């Protein structure tokens, strides 16, 4: 199975780092090959060629259009993490949202 490469973005990468950790555990539990990383917003542009999907923290929703424009040449969807998933640090829900989004993209 191909590896799904997911990146999470927030201001300093701290809260997204915790969610990324939960998502890695959930992917393992679901027996999925997934690489989940967290980066600060200033680093994301360097990684579009190496990811399949980008999630923004809810507090970065105003930046979605900007990131979507940067991601477009790489065919990378950019989604805002739903507040419930973010607030609960629900890694499994995040993984399922990524799979659903990428399945629709194909």
C-alpha cells in the first residue's frame, strides 16, 4: 500500500504536533501506512512536493486560500481541521478525513 503523507500546520507547530502524534498512533492501529508531520506555518511551503494533504489548525482558517494557492501546483488539498477533531486531538478522525479527501481527489 502506498504511504499517505499528511502535514499539519499551526503557528509554532506545538498543538498540531500533539495531534500529529495521535494521528500516527491511529494510523498504526488502523494498519495504514501514513507519515504525519507537523510544521509551523513558515515552513510549510518547503514541503508541498513531499505531501499528499495539508491540514491547517482552526485558528489558521483565514490562511486557507493563501496555502491553497501555494499547494495548487502540487495538487495538494488544503483543509482546515474541524474544531471538534482539533479540540479533542482525535487522530483517528483526522486520518479518516484525510483518506476520505484523498479518495475523492483521485
